[in-house]
C-alpha cells in the first residue's frame, strides 16, 4: 500500500481510539487503493464475526502494510544499480553517435555509403539485442514472491480480530502448503502455551527476511550478468554505430580534400 493509504488508516485508528464511532470515522477515510478499502472491510467483518476489537486488528493490518512497503523499498534500492547499468547500456552508443556528429564528423552524411548503412543497421540490431538481453536478465532477477507471507499476514489480522486458529483454518485463509509448513510450530506453541499471534508474527518476519536475502543475492547476480550484454552486444553496437561511420566520414573528408 502507498504511504497515503497508511496515513489514512492511521488517522482512522486515531479517530476510533478517541471514541468516535466506526460508521462515522469511515466516512472521512479515503484510500487511493481499492485493495486497501477491501482489506479494511474484511477487518470490520472479521471483528463482527469473531467478536474481537476492530482497533487491534487495524493496528496489525497497518503494521503489515508498513512492513510490506519497507520490504519493497529495500528491493527497489537494490535494483537501482542494475537499472542504471541497463540505461547506460541502452543510451551509450546513441550518445556517442550524437557526440561524434556534434564534434564535426558528418556521420549522418556518410549514410550514402553502403558500408555505413549496413554498419548502422547492424549497430541498431545489436543495440536492440542488448536491450532485450538486459530486460530479460532483470526480469528474472527477483525470485517469485512468497505467497505464504501475505496469507500469514491475513491470518494474523484475523487473530487480532478475535479469531481462533481453528476459525482461521475453517475460513480458508491459508493454502494447504502454508498450513502444512506452519502446523509443527503451531503444535509446539500450544504445547508450551506461547501466544499464537506472536508465533505467526515471528514466522512472517522469518519468511520476509529469507525472501529478501534471496532476492538481494539474485539482484547482485543479475548485476554481474549484465556484463555479458555489455561486452557481447553493446560494445559491438558502439563499433557499428560510431567507429565505422566516423572512420567513413574521415575517409570521405580526406578524399574530398584530395
């Protein structure tokens, strides 16, 4: 969720804590995201169904929103370097071509030569190849999102709204895979008498940390792999788009002087 949605939800919580009725407080809350409004409605329905307080559930939902946004921001910062490398790969040959033209080399004028035309065509093809190659590398940089994190987050909000673990299971909030993976921890929690909400919250943090570490390693590996399109596609594109046309321009100028 966006920061504005988080602020709107925080304002709603403050109104409710000050004693304002939920029906009145909701009228002054506007979310930019449809998903945010839907999740708010789910929390209200959970509180009515399970008999718990709406404010603790809203606070837990707000904490989940903030945690998800911070995780996305961390990955966004990690992706900044490879994205910058991709832009450099994409624009460097074109900038070099423009710079050569501005310096005085009549690169565009030499297009009449068949060699230069073939060279520019090949350079454009190599540039397109490098762009597609970089896009493919970065698209595969992030591992698939762990869907169990969102499922456990919804379950945690429901627990905060007064639901029991049996009610969470019967409401089909968790997929079979997620339920099977957390069941041993749930049984151990019951045996020790530990709070169930604390256990689920800890499980979410562990899975978030694991996914972030995996994503960061994948992004850094992608940054290294970007050297392949740079060496095998961008540099040849630079030769085809700049070096050969400039050489042809110099040759034509020398022949004109002669």
